[in-house]
C-alpha cells in the first residue's frame, strides 16, 4: 500500500511539473550529486500542402528523462531517455501506432578524459548536420534520416566524446563512434552491419565554428546485391557563425549508398548542400535556408545513367518566443523542382510547396 501511494504521488508530481510555467521546475530530484530531470515538449503543428503526406494535423509530444549519478569526484554516470507520442491519431490508431523511442542511452563521464555511452543515440554524422538543422519545423534535410546508418538517430551506438582535447586545447572537440549490427526485426533499408565514424570540431571565441564528420559502415548481403559496393560511407563539412544575435550555417556532404529507393535499394552517390541564416529581433527569429540534394548513378530502371536533383527548395521560417516555455512558429517550404508524378512516386520526396504553422510548449 505504501509503495502504491508513493507511485501515485510521483505521477502527480511529474504531471504537475509538466504543466508548470517555470523552466527550472523540471528538476524532480537533486541529492548528493544525483539528479533526475524531466524534459520534453508539446508541439501543436498543422501543415498545408497538395501533398497528402504533408497535409493535416502533425502534432506530437515528446517526453524524456535525464539522470546524473555521482560515482566519484572524477566520474559521473548519466542516462537519457526520450519518447515521441503521436497526438494526431485517433484513439484506435494510437493503440497500433503509439509512438517510438527517440533516445535511450547510458554512459560514464570522466571529466577532461571524455565520456563514453552506449544505446540509441544520434549518429556521428549529425554532429555536422546539426549546423543547418535550425528551421522551425522538422523538415526532411538532405542527409539526416533516422535509422539510416549514422545520419540521424540509430541504435547500438557506442560513442566516445572529448571536449577541449583533454583540457589542453580549448575549442577542439572530437568524437569516435562504433555502430553495432542491426539486422533483425526491421526493414531491409534500416539494417546495417558494423562500422565506424568520427567527428572533429573547432569552436572559436569569436562565434565561428567548423566541423568535419564521417562514417564507414558495412552493408548487408541483400543491400550489396545492387553491386554498389560493400560499404555505406559519408562525410560532411560544416561551418557556422553564432554570435551577436546572428546565426549562419552551411554544410556540404557527400554520401554513398545512403539515399533510399523503393525501400530496398540505395543511391550510389549523393552530393548535398545546406545553407541557413537566422537573426534575432527581440523575441522573433526569422530564417531563410536553401537545400539541395543531387544523386548520381541510380540503379533505378528509368534513371540508371542520369544525374538527378532529388531535393531543391528554399525554406522561409519564423519563431516567436511568447515566454521562456511557449513559442509560436510558421514555416514555408518553396520547392524549386517542377512537379513530376513519376519522379515523385519513385523517390517519395514531395515536389509541392508546404506551409506549416504551430505552437510549442517546452519544459
């Protein structure tokens, strides 16, 4: 009975904190160097487009827990869990498609000697891709794709990170990541064998940063049937300026055997460009971005020898911070590719314009 009462009180406390307008109130435990925080956001999102996939209510809620555990003066344990709830489904649909785990990893932090963790985490390539992932709405970027090697979130990742080069060189950060095999209970396009990746970044005191990320992963036997090679590889170079209310980011990426086709095959090569500029006026953040993805040597039937532009669009966006927790936003994606039904059905990348508007409550 005592345990039941304790669980009820805990649930009430968590719900109360989620509804609170005080950002710092998400800390629910802090004692003897052990901390537990609740974080997440409630995102009310509506999209308008001729493309059915990008039309309608796209609202979602993310809820996560972050923990820190004191081990010694030089070692701290940590863990992160984040879940995405689909709030735009009917109740019957929700029972079938109730959401997905975004992050779930745990590790140890050794201060200047770095940190190491394992679990479902961001792939190493996202270190560089994050430089241009700043638009108000989570539109599909040219490379980032969850469970597609190490471009977005993925499972079975062992990650080592070090800041300021063991404390000897400020601003120099590097990371090494090992990807374990993911072969079962998933689509063929989401499978991978083992491989490695890394990133190297320099952050200056004047707001200028540069980064390079890469990975090289073995493909499955079925994936290799397209005769595009045994490896999936990618590298991304990024540059950003973030100071004086100005944010400018740019990246160039080159991938092999990553972009999905027919849910079973991959493009032999893609060349990707992303640019974004953002300026803060008081509580308003207008932004403009340009993205282009070009593919070479698809093994597709119609396009075996052609160079195709898969994505090319300008994105106009704005975010208005109502207070520390609540923000409203709008986003307009202007496609620069002419409508082509054959192209659209094959590559599943919309060639229609997309307008989105929404509100987010973060805690």
